[in-house]
């Protein structure tokens, strides 16, 4: 089956008509739990309040923008190495990029400065993505300091579970994540950085009139199997 047979395959999300992960279903479950808690229903309200504060702390468009800007930083660093200016030496990923430049600078065979940049950056793409995403996630966790009391949230979870049953709280957490964390910030950050990568792959070398993905493909070693 060709999952990219239609153009909407690039943009489709969950089925909007599905009961699974819907706002109504999530709050119906929350209502059931609150009724089970009786006079201590306020515990659920406190728990949900902490969740909503944490989930709303990072906006998706900001995470995507941070990812895209990270790609620009990598370009700045690599251009500085190519030009011998050593800009952004304090960047956490500078040592790794400098090592790649020192190991492969003799292999750069194109006249276009941007093409040489892509020759160096594309083989590092997966590694840079993983490390940048880990840094981003760590920064987001620190941003929750003073916003979400995770100890209090765990205590509330245990209190509510004791009174209403942990299976209901497990299901509530699953539905909260599915409905309100549709695209977690770290994933959105990675997509923003990947968008920067996509532009590079589609860019064209003026000397050869080939796109960067073609040059990258040509440079890859041949293998016996798929």
C-alpha cells in the first residue's frame, strides 16, 4: 500500500470523528472519577489543573520555530569552520561539528560554498537531530520548575487511585496525553529541525545542477543488501 498516494497524506491527522481521544470522552471519564471520589472530588480538579499547566507550558509553534532555528545555527557553525572564523565556539555541538570538518574537509570537491556545507552537514543530520532534541527536552523540563509540582502531582495520582481505582487513572492519563499532547513539543521541535533538513535536501548545486539529495545519494557507499 502506497501511504503517499494522495497529497493529503502529508497533512492528515487523527480521525476527527473518532470517539477515541476526544475531549468529550476524556471529560466523561474525569466526571466518573470525580463522582467516585465524592467529597474529595477536589483532588481530581487539582490534578487536572497541574496537568493543563504543564501541557500548555510550551506552544507548538514555538517548538517548531526553535527546531528550525537550530538548523540555522548548525549552518552558521559549519560555515564558520569552512571560512576559518570559528563562530559559536561555545555551542554544545560545536566540538562534534569541528571534528567532522577536520575529518572530511579534504573530501570537499565542489566549488559552491553551500554545497560544501551540505556535504558536511547531511551525514551528521541524524546525530545532530538526536542531540539537539535531547537538549531541547532538557530545557523544557527545566521550564516547568515553579510551574508544575511533580511531587504533588504524583501524590494526587496515588490518592485518587486509592479512592477511585488506578485503572481509571491510567486510562485518564492515556486519554489526556492522546487529546492534549497530540504532537509533544520535542517531536514538534524535531519536525522543525527536519524541515530545515528538507530544504537542504531539495536545494540545488549550481555547478552541477543536481539537488543535494542526489549528491548525498551518490556519495553513499554501495551495499550488498537493502
